[in-house]
C-alpha cells in the first residue's frame, strides 16, 4: 500500500454523475418514443385481426357484423377473434363501425355500407405515434379517432 485510502474522489463522483445524467437525458425520451410507436403498432395489429375476423365472418355468413359500441366487439365476431382478444387495451380503445348509407356514397350509390375499425388513443403522445405508424389511403382521422376502412 502506498498510503492512499481506497475509494473515489469527489471530482470522480461528480464526473460520473454528469456522464450518467447526459446519457439519461438522451436515452429516456428515445425509450418513451419507442414505447409509444410499439403501442401504436399493437393497435394496428389488433385492427388487422378484427379485419381478418370480419372477412372470415363474411365468408361464412355472406353478411357483415352489425355495429357495436366502442370497446366491445360485435357478438357475431367473438368466435372469429383470437382467444382473449379485447377491444379495450392499455392506451387505446377499438370500435367496430358498420355505417349504413341508405342512398349510397356520392358518386357510388351501390356502396350502401362502410365497414371500419376505429381506434381512439388515450393521449396525444399515442395519437402522434399513430400518425407516424399509419400509412395508405384507407385511413381517415376525425379529431382523435383513427378509422381504418375494412370494406365499402
């Protein structure tokens, strides 16, 4: 031993604290953004599962499930959805839409139904992540509700 006490000096501790603080300031927002995008991707995957269930129902019944309140699957779709599937998730709620148009769409009077799955995120951060994840022309947004058109 050379007579020095074992341990860290105050300068070394302060320097290590400063480095950890800088790394945390860079990493924490990035981790939060990644988690939001993952939640948005989960919602898109859930929407696709509902779409597949609706098409399978149509193939069996030659008709579409009726409308259902937000957070609840239509009774007709339950057996076509994966086991344990829920329309209410942590951070967002799904809503099956079956809009009946008595006179059809403008320019397309034969389109008397529009079917879709809406997702309502719980906060603006998740809504921003949806805007990053979503693509294609089959989506539309009204307020804080993002709707994917399944069939028209």
